[in-house]
C-alpha cells in the first residue's frame, strides 16, 4: 500500500518480515566519525522475484545494530553487491530515511561516494521492470536526498510513471498527482501532473476514500468546476462510511478553500453530529474555525462540538488553542454559556502561561456575544490591568479592547480617554473604507458611553461633526424587513409628521423609527419637537417635548443581530439599547422571528400597535 500526502511517501510492505533478517536500528546522535558495521539482507538472491513489487516489501530491511553509527559505505556496498532490484531500492529508501532524520548529510556523506553512482545506475536500469508504486517511492527518496530533477534516473522514473498513468489503480494515480504537484521544475514533471489530472477527472466515479476527496478539495484550483461538482456528489455518497476524523478533515478542507457547498456541508455535519467518539481539542478547534470561515453555524454540530470539547478544556496546555476557540466563537456569534464558562475558568487558572492575545480573545469574545461569566470579577481584575496601549502593536487592536470593555461595562475613564484623545484618533487607519467605518462606529459608541454612562468623566470627547459621513447600512434582507415594517406603521403613524425613519445618530447606531407619545400614550407630531439623536438640526430651534411626553425608538433586529442558536442580542445591539435608554428613549424591539412579512396587513398593523402600547402602558402606571 502506498500512501502519499503532505510531502510524505510511506511504503507499507506486507510479508517481507518473514523473508528478511531484521536488526534493531538505533542511531547515534552524530556522524562525525564513520565506523564499519555489518549490514546484510536476508538473501543475495533477487527478493523481488519471490515477493512481487516493492509495495509488498519492507523498506527498513537495512538496519544498524545498537549504539552504532550509520555507515554509508557499508550500506551502499550491500545495496549494490547483488545487482538486485530489491536491494538497490531498499538501500535508496534507507539513505533517504537517514537524511530525513539528519543522521547523515547527502552532499558530504553520500553524493561523492563511488558506490552511490553505481546504486543510481542500478535503479535507472531497473525502472522499466518496476511497479508504479515502487517507482513513486524511489522518486520520493531521490527528491528527498536532493538529487537534481534533470538527472537521467529521475527523468527515467518520471517517464515510466507517465506511461503507466492510464493503467494504475485510482489510489496510485492520486498518489502520483499529490507528489508530483510538489515537483514541477521540468517540462516532464509538468506533463506528469497534467496527465494525472486529466486521468483523475475522467475516472471521477472511482472516488471513494476521504483522503482522495480531501486532496481534491485542497488542490481545487487544478480542476475544472464540473469535476469539483462530481467530487461534491461523491462526498455526499460516501461520507456515511467515513470515520469522525475523516469527516472532520474533509469538512476542514472545504473551510480552507472557502468552498461553501451547502449540500455537502449539511451531509458532513449530519454524520459528524451523530458520531459517538470524540475528537481532540485541536481537531474540534479546526472544525469551529471552518464553520466560521464558511458561515455555516450548524446548531446540531455546534452542540456536538461543545459536548465533546467541554470535558477536555481542562487538559488543554496551549494558550494559543484557547485563543483560537474564543476567536471562532466570537466571530460566529456563538453564545454557548457552558463552554464560555470553562474557557473563562481556564484562563483564570492559567494566567502564568497566558499572553496578551489570550486576554484580548476572552474580552473581545465575551463582548461580541454579550455574556458575563460567573468568575467575571476575579477574571477581569486579573487580566484588565495587563491590557494597556503599549501591549498592542496595532492601534485598532487597542480600540477593540476599549470598545469591548465598554460593552461589558468594565471600561475605565483611563481606557476611554486613551482612545478619544486626538493624537490616538488621528493615527488610526483611514485608507480602507470598510475598516474606517468600523473604527468610526466604535469611536462613536465609546464617546456615547463616556457621555451617558460616566458622569464623572473629564477626559477628551470626539468632535462628532467630523463623523457626519458615517452611514450605517443593512444587508438586503434586513433592509427589506425594516422597510416592510415602516410601511405598516404608515397605516396609523404617517410620516414625516408622526415618525422619523432611518436616523443615523451620533451614538454610532441607527434608529429605524423614532416617534413620540404624550402622557396619555397618544402619538404626537414628532417633527414639531427638538430631537436628541444628533441628526441634522432644523434652522429654527424647536420646543422641547411637552411635560409627561416621551420619545420612542424602534429597532428592527434581523437574524445576524442575535447570537447563534439563541434569542440573545449580540454585544453591539445590547449596547445600542442601553445607550438609547440612557438618552431618555423607550426602546421598542422588533425581532425577525416575531414579525411575518407574509402575514395580512391587518395582522401586522395590530402587532406593531401592540408593541407600541406595550411600551406606553408602563408609563401610565
């Protein structure tokens, strides 16, 4: 059996142990001096004739005795003595193994040996009678040694592989492709790759193993879209036969190339979720990252990952792995409280091996999903003092920390003033439009926090006049939902007299609808009274609201405004509600899962009226 992948060719040989003499091999740490050792094969007769092709033999037949140093001359002498195919190939593989393990140096200890030239000539002469798997193993050894691709022996082997491409089994064909992709220095090598790719695409119905599928996805740029579609189909067909580990590798391969083939992902997720075994924390971390990359937060698979991961968190010994888990959770908006609890406890117990990146990861993720762990007081008291501007190379990273602390209600006046200071603001990136928008929104959020939540704050503030160009946009689906709700409101609150729409505020948030009611709960013309959300002022001052009247802010929440698998708002939206309430507004929230755009007009109008009355009624008590 030949297995080729990730730069490694392993030849697994059956039956050779019964016909070859074995000596335990122990390597000394250096090869500064060379001792003569006795290296033997079981027989001087051609082993290949009795065992078949090399894939059925063991490449470790050449060995050294205990406490002895690898002897290149002795190895070469034994490998070439009988002029046999098997001994030559085995000698080559052993040399490659010694070089890989840094037991010898090819240039110094091998290349200049006269017997090495004889060995190469012997292999060259035998290529025509060797099996494709033997040839591929030999080619791997030659490349590993550093033999030039233009040498005759390399080209002979490659030419022989080229002639056999149409005859070999599908698994061997894939092995040839995987290895040869890494070596395309000559025209012949490129031709081998081209022919193997074409043969694979013709024989796509033979795809049956997870390793083959993984390889095709990883090298997706070499295949046409039709073939990749066939790979998708075969993946769905054979994934039921894959192990948990194989399923995860294919799933992560799709994540690596960002191929969001939904039917394939659903099939893989289904079969992974029903597995009884558990993967390691690193494998589970890779699955989470792939789910984030592909925007595929399958709730059943997420629960499976959490159940497998929680008991293993305590055994994690690498802080980087914890940071990666937290990063994926934050980016996916995955608010799994039990997992967040154990990760928070892990950081608290392992402060001595944690770094700033770990502290940042837990703060940013907790803010993103709007969750405060039970150990928050002790955890934050330990890590927040370690988070300082000087600990971050990028100013945007420090801005993220201060913004997250603001969301969590843990920001200090010192934190706020450090990012609102003009010298900090002016040095922030301003070239990328999307990045610039996110930065400005966070600055506005922090500025509003300092004004509304910190009455004793005496530090610098933003000049909001410099932020009038900030326009918060929505996705097409969210915009469609908001517009539908606004149209329904027009049935009993006609604009612009009674409602204002799509208000870009100096709080760094967008209010979908603003309206006002008197002390009896009756709508009043909102346009007749002064505003307080920072939108453009009218030319003439407007009177304040009548005594007992109040303003209402309506916020429409789409799918992405909530954490995955829950009805909890993400951190920025929790902050928006809090800031509006501090501003004196009563907030009306319209969740996507409550409002049905396909319902009759009367039903939707009644729903919106009830939401308004739900806010008004507490005012009358």
